[in-house]
C-alpha cells in the first residue's frame, strides 16, 4: 500500500481555531444587529397586534445565546491540545486520521475533536472533516490502528476503508 502524505496536525488545529474565531465574530455582529433592532424606537408596539418588537427581542435573546455558545466553543478549543500519536497508536480523541477507500482509492481525512463536529476545513489542499467522538464514524474507527480495515456507511451503503495514517 502506498504511504499517504501526512497532513500537519498543527495546521489543522490552527485552521479550526481560525474558523471558530470567524464564527464568533459573525455571532457578535448578529447579536449586535438583533439588539439594535430590539431596542430601536421603531420596535415599540403601535397596537396590541403589533408583535415586531416582541419578535425582535426574542431574536436578540437567541442571538446572544448563540454568541455565548460560540465564545465557549472557541475558549474550550484554545485550551484543548490534542496529543501526539505514533504509528502504533489507537485512534481516539485528538487523532488526525486518513482513510483510504479500498475500491476507489480516494482518501478521507478526519480529525476527532471535542468541539466543532461537522466542520469541514481545507489544509494543504486537502479536505479535513472534523468529527466528534460521539459521531457514528468516530465510533466505527475508535481504537482502530494503522492498516486496520473498517466498513463505513456512505450514501446508504457500506464502503470498505483502510486506516492509512494516524497523527
């Protein structure tokens, strides 16, 4: 089997951090806009059927909750440092994994992180999917080692993958 070119895990970590910071900035802007709409003098109800002000206040509350979640995710990710792995390591939290589709020869790159599951980033011109430990894919590859084979569901059918590298 050909040896895959390993992706720099430090770059993956930095890119996730960058995306989380961008999400936080977007959430700050949305919360500010919603607050301004809710506190604007034009939001005052003109009659008992005018609910614009009430709706704006609900939106402002929801956006402030979203901002709080984004800030907590960002802070938690900055405090988390994934451990280093060797070629003998088992896949677990913090692993950067490359899987090779045994039929098509295509690679999938996964990073198991406690936060940002579902996020897709690009590092070194390769797509890396961030998955949470509770995801079905993480559960399927958990404790696998280099050259292990695993069947994963893809578009409704099972696809056979081989663990190409773990970092």
